């Protein structure tokens, strides 16, 4: 038996008789948010992303999947007329609220995505179109939405979205005040100025921080890897993020190889 271990990923369990195998395990650290005051100020509003069709995606591993509701990103301007936030509800469902020039809509999964208590790494993606309905994907699979919070974009004019409020990761920025702090890990947070296809979202969900050229030929406007001590914007949108708190954590894994 020959086992070659190539340590490349963020945690997991390897056990059993693997025979002759090459095994990849991620040892990059991930960024942990404490749910109290940890956040990343992107120092850009991304208004030109949110005023058109776009896709937002990230990997999440909350400490408790059904604890207090918490925002894993968001911004809300002074007049509360232009607003976006991604949230894990206390029920474990995932939601996205979007408001443009005082006209808003909300999309929420019909069922819980995260269990009560310990969770595992989960990829989440939102598609915001100029018409139709918001889409929510979990691990590359389109989700059925709540019957009333169905992300209907009727009456919402995306091109009216305008804000100078910076986007925060790890909470929502309410005109400079952080609200709804997230507790857990976040990695590979991306913002794309287009609607990615289901196939492209599936590629994103295949690996943390997969190279964008394998997903879509256009570089994301925002790409915050949040692993291996990287909090910079690796996208095209610029900005120098300011980090408050957060801890670099090596997610646990174990190897049990039987001959």
C-alpha cells in the first residue's frame, strides 16, 4: 500500500483502507468571527455591483446553525433606502434582503440549511437579477424558497441602487454602525457583476478559493479569500479592507489510514 498525503484544504476526516491513493487535505487557516465585534470593512461600497445583476457567494461554517440570527455580510445607508444583507436566521434558514431606492424584496430558503448546534462547511450563493426572482444556492444546488419570502423582484428597480456605505463582512454596516454579528468561520467571499450559471456556481461550490478562471472568464469585483492570512481584495474592485478582531484558526481534521 502506498499513501501520498498532499495537505492542501480546510479540514475533514480521512479514514479507512484507501489502497494506493493520493489524498488532499487543506491546512490553510480560515478566518473566525466571534459574534461580538469581529468584522471586515471592505472600504468600498460595491454600489456599482449591487446596481445591476450580480452574484454573491461564500463558504460558511457557523458555530451554531440555529442560534441568534446573524448577518454574514451587509450594508444599509443613512436613509435606509438602499440595503443588502445575507443572513442566517435563528431557524437555520438562509435569507437575502435587497432594497433599492426604498423598494425591497427578501428571499429565504423554505427549509433549514444549518442544523441546531455544530455545523459543517457549506457553500452559499445568491443571484440577484434585474427581473424575476432572487436565487439561493447551497452547495451548488438551487433551493426552494419560502412561499412569502420568494425574492420576487417585481417593483424593484435594481439600477436605482445607490450607496456610499461600505460593505461589511461578518455583520451588516448600518450607516457606520455594525449590526447582527456573525459567529463562526467565513472563507472565499466573492461578488460578481453578473448572474453566474448553475454550472458556474457548482464549480464555486467544489473547492474553497478555486481560481476564478475555472468559474468564469471575468474577474470578480470583490474576492476576499479569508484563508492563509489573506484579507485583501483579490478582485478588480480595489479597496484596502480594515479588519477588526477575527482569529486565524486551523480547522480540525484527522487521518486514520488502515493497511
